[in-house]
C-alpha cells in the first residue's frame, strides 16, 4: 500500500491542520483497522445521519458511547467475559473493541438504541443561527444603512 506524506500541506496552508490530521489518521486507520465490529454510515435526511454497528453478543451494559469535541468513540467490553464457561468451539467474536468516528463541525449525537444485535447511533447537524445564510436588505437611494448614517439622520432631524 502506498504511503502519503502530508507534511507539505502543513507548510502551505493555514487553518486546515484539522483536515490534514483527519486524512493522516484515516489512512493509518485503513492500514491498521481489523474491521471489527462492522458498521454502516448512512444519510437519513439532509441533516440527519445514522451509524449502525453490528455488536452481536454485547448488551447495553457492555457498550459505552462517548462524544467529545469532534470525535465519537464506541467501546465494547464484556462484563462477564465468559467466565466459568467451557467452549468446545468459539466462533462468535466477543472481543473488546473501540471504534472512533470523526464528526464534522455542528454534528451532535441525538440518541442511540440497541436492537437485535445492532447498535444505532443517531446524529444531526445543527448549524447555529449566526452561521446560517441570511438575506441582506438592499436600501434604495441613500446608501447602505450603517451606524454612522443613522446617527447623521438623527442629528439632522
């Protein structure tokens, strides 16, 4: 597999360091990851997403979901670890895992549920009002309404 050096990007960009770290960690994760547990990421709606992990054999008490800054971490650890059981064959993967997902800005976790061995994590993009596009009124004739123009109008009146 080819390796990529992102150091030139660090030297020639400003404010994109999070993106280069994300690319670097994605490439490292692709090389090191074992794919356990398998998962899907789906777009449910324009601003809604769902991550579904196949966690057969794990109960709610065995799973932990943590959201911190722009990272979502899902961990699975069996509490009883099969103590006292004598397996003749053990083919169901029940090993501990930790799966991380990088979230874009303004994506928050709104809920999670476990059903039939599938852990579903619901996500939603919530852009603050200050960052949403807004329409600017165009004034006619007297130029744009600024604080200075309003003050001048008040003094003239």
